[in-house]
């Protein structure tokens, strides 16, 4: 079940929603981020139609920002509009997932390897709390928290390269992916191993070991593709 991402607010009109990747601030965009996290984690299933009122009830917000946010996600190709019913989550093929993984590898591996040489220790250490959150979320089986922390870590790490467009491209690739197999992997105890690779990667970066960074990044992206493959 999707966890309640709209915690009890101090102001009834301003529920607390996650800042996925730390990039957005408007309420509508924060609702979109929360929906995007649920889509990536597979909490909203492909082929199923969800109405704005039903999603609003799960989030604890009104239907209007949910409807507006879903229209934003429709522009990104994450959902299709179903007249008079709501929104259908689009499916992602194995070929698309292979393509996303290939593009991410081409972008992320050399970029992160280079950070072993260029990134300062303070900026790298600042990512450790997010890495620990990923591990804690995996251990707890909290899929939405896992996706949120994982996004903050990876986009925050790539941001250290100083190329905002690169971060935007990777964020889009991540958004178009679906980790449908997360629940099964949590139950099998396999998600924790992938989560712990974030700490391993951070340690390799701090040790300025480019070879180790490349090995961990290659292995990690391979595991991510395995997570996608486990969705069926």
C-alpha cells in the first residue's frame, strides 16, 4: 500500500509533501513529485486507471492539485488521460528499460568517476545522510521513502559535476522508469544489498579511487536494471 505522503499539516491548506530530488517548491509541483515517486516505485500500476478524487483521498489533499499534477505527468508520458475517468499509468517495455539503462550508464558512470578527482570532501560527505536514508528505507520496506532518498542521492551527486542539464536528463530517465519489482525484492531481502551500494560508492569517492567508483557504479546500474526486470 502507498504510505501516506501527505502527513498531518500545520495548515490544512498546506500538507507536507516530499521534495523529490530537492528540486521543486510549488504545491502543485510537490504533488507531482509525490505522484512521480509512487509511479517509479510501482505503487501506481501500469494499465490501471486512477481518478483524481481517489488519489487525492490517498494523499490527503484536494482533487484540484492532483488533477493538475497528473496533467503535468501526462505531458511527460508517464500517464495517459482517460476522458471522464481519470488517468491510466503507461507501461514501459523491456526494450525501453534497456535503452534507459544504456543511456544512464553512458552519462552517469564517467561523470561519477570524474567526481573522484574533482568533488570536494565536504560536498561528498553531505550526501551520506541520504545514502543512510536509502538503506534505512530498504530495511523498513518503505518504497516511497526509498525512491525519494535514492533520487536525492543520485541527482545530488551528479549536481556536483556542475552540469544542470545533465542532472535534468538523468532525472527524466529515472522518472520514465518503473521499479515494479520492489515489493518482491523487499520480501526476498534483496533490496538492501542494492541500497548499501550507495554507501560503498560514497566511500570510494572519498578515497579518490576512480577504479572502485567505476566498478560500484557499473554494478549498481546493473542491479537497478535487475530491479526493473523483476517487475513482472
